[in-house]
């Protein structure tokens, strides 16, 4: 009768080891998918930031062109003085807006890549072989107690 208990303990230990192995593989797949999603998010942030910078520069050029046209229509010399300063400031702030868009995108991409590194750590921590070994080692005391209890 005690050999039946021992056999059940061994089967239980093996089943737990297989389950730990499968769980680790599943966790690795999840971490791998999350790494791909994080990298895609980083790439997307960089593309959106680049486009936002282009849009900010384009908008600033349009405003500056409208300012030049308005000043010229009024007969104001746009090559010097206040009119030139206003157009120059519009160009400056357009460049500043473009730089801000690129900086924000870089920060967002960096954050996504930091998450990716975290997922890579999760992936490495879920080694199926290690999970199986640790599960079997953890179950070994139960199997050993059944073995020595049967003698």
C-alpha cells in the first residue's frame, strides 16, 4: 500500500515538473510578444515624433509666409525692424516646436524600450529547464518522505 502512495507522489512530482515547464514556456511566449509590442511602440513613437516635427515646421513656415505677405501688403519693409523680428521669432518658435516634438517622441520611445528590457528580463527568468528542475527539487522532499515512510 505504501508503494502506491510513493507512486502517486512520484507521478505528482513529475506532473508538477511538466506543469512548471509549460508555464515557463507560456510566460516566455508572453514576454516575447510583449517585447515585440514594446519595440513596435518605440518605432511608432519615433515616426510620429518625426512627423509632428515636420508638421510644426510646415505650420511655422505658413504663418511666417502669411506674416510676410501681410506686412508687404501694408508696405512694411520685412527685411529689418519689428517686422523682421516677428517673422524671425515665428521661425524660431517653429523650430522649437519641432525640437519639442522630437524630444517627446524620443522620451516615449526610450520608455517603450525600457519596458522591452523589462520583458527581456521576464523572458530570461522563465527558463523552462530551470522551472522543471526547481519543481522536481521542491517535490523531492515529499517523494523522499514517502520513500522512507514505506520502509
